[in-house]
């Protein structure tokens, strides 16, 4: 998981969610020098995961995230937020209606 915020904020927000037990690692803004739309966050995540880019799919909700993922050579699935719904997301692998649809592309 690649989060554009500080680790402390992420851990506080998700400590009670139960989500962390399903995540192998988290990269936050302190783990890289260049934020999205630069590809560095995704390149670091791929390196840390130890897998080929072709085996990865980025899940994003913004044009900045899409730009970062595609610049890193990843397929990018978009699940628009209320703020980004209706945007064209040119270059996305898929644009989904909601997060429940993600499993259909994995």
C-alpha cells in the first residue's frame, strides 16, 4: 500500500479498522523523496514487494495517482472519489464504479 501521508497519521487512522492485517507493507511520504505524480512512490513499492511491474495493478482515485502509476509502468485501475467522479482518466486500465468492483480486475 502506498499512502501520500505520514506514517503516524496512517497508523492512527487504521489502527482500529482491522485493515492492517491484510497488508504486507505500507509506504508513506517519509519513505520516498518525490511525491505523486512522480513515479517514485510506485517504483519503491514494486521494489519492496519484490515482484515484476507486470504483476502489479495500481488502484487510484485521482489523476495524480494515475500519472504516477503509469509513469512507473503499472496498469492503473481508477475508483473515482466524489471529488474526481466524471473525469476522463485517460490512460487508465479500467475505470470502475466503486471499490467493490476491484476484485473483477484482479
